[in-house]
């Protein structure tokens, strides 16, 4: 009902969203991942469709149902690694807004073992890492200006353990994006509740603690504006 009465502020717009964690294989049974339930990204997907948009949701391994699938307004691509997420994003064209909500692994294992690494007494293996592409940075770099606005309009997310505002501001500048959203928490990961700090060229604004879907709806209205 809420969705029905909401203003269709993103009517005719195409929205790309990355959500959830990525997983970097060490061997066929082990790997490294990031903490992310995917709930915020999936909530943004739902809120964007409610607002009239068409959504492409690129999701890392997370156990969540595709929101509003029956509307036909959402396409979901499931990926595992950051490299796969990068390819899926680069293969998507002509979208108006990009929400980079995924917790992307910054480093992948250079050469994952083909077979399971067996225990060897007390000896521990050494892992060698290779940097993964910065997906958001790459998208932002190629953004154009359309009717005086950045196209696509890129929204980054930041989860920090200290100095959220300073780190988020630094990231917004480094990535050259118009908006970044900080997770204030307190218990962001896996929780249905969160609190957000939205930073754009006009300054920063808090969105008070609420359900992630409620936060997503408020964020969509800000971005639509
Ligand atoms: N991001 C991305 N690709 C990456 C890393 C991050 O698209 N390889 C995006 C995330 O989805 C998020 C934003 O960049 O929207 C910020 O991610 P974050 O990990 O906080 O920033 P980093 O630049 O990786 O900095 P650090 O991990 O050192 O804090
Ligand atoms: Ca990172």
C-alpha cells in the first residue's frame, strides 16, 4: 500500500545495483569473503522498483529472494567473485543510476589451488593476493554529463570502523562520485535496522534509525531529487 501511494519519482529510469558480499576462492572448499548480508542492496532494489524504475541487481552470494520479481521490472545476476561482479557491471549499459552497495573484496587470491590444500603438520600456507578492480571508481570515471547531471549518477556506500564521516568524504572525492552513504549502524551487518549518513555536494544528512526498506525508500527519494 505504501508503495502504491509513493510518488513514482524514478519512472522510466534504469537502475543498476551491486549487493551482498563477494567470495574469493582459496581452493575448492575455502575462500575469503566480506561481511554483508545483501539486505540493504536488495531493499534499494525494491524501493527503486516501487518508485517506477527498472532494476538490474548484481548480487554476490546471499540467501535473499529477488524483490518484486513478479513485476517483471527486475533482472538479477548472481556472481561469486569481485572479478565476476566487475564483468557483470561492465556488461550492463545505459543506466541512469548506479548504487554500489556490495562489499567487494579488494584483493583476490592470485592463484587459487585447483585441489583442496591439505594440512601439512603445523605448516601454514602463504596466500598471495592480487588487487581486484575498483568497480565503482571505473564506472564513475566513465560517467558523462546528461542534461547537466552526471550520467550514470553514482552512489557509493561506506562501512567503516572509525571516523565514518571523514573516511566517507575522502572516498566520495577519491572515487569522483556525487553521493556516498555511510552505514552508521550500530549493528549494520545482517540487521534489519540501520542508520545512514548521506553525503553529497551540499553536505551531510543523517537518515535516522529505521528498517532497511524504509531507509532505502528515503534514499531513493533523495537520489531522485
Ligand atoms: N567498491 C567497488 N569495487 C571495489 C571496492 C569497492 O565497487 N573493488 C565500492 C563499494 O561497493 C562501495 C564503495 O566502493 O560502494 C566503497 O567501498 P569501500 O570498500 O568502503 O572503499 P575502498 O575504496 O575499497 O576503501 P577501503 O576498503 O580501503 O576502505
Ligand atoms: Ca574496500
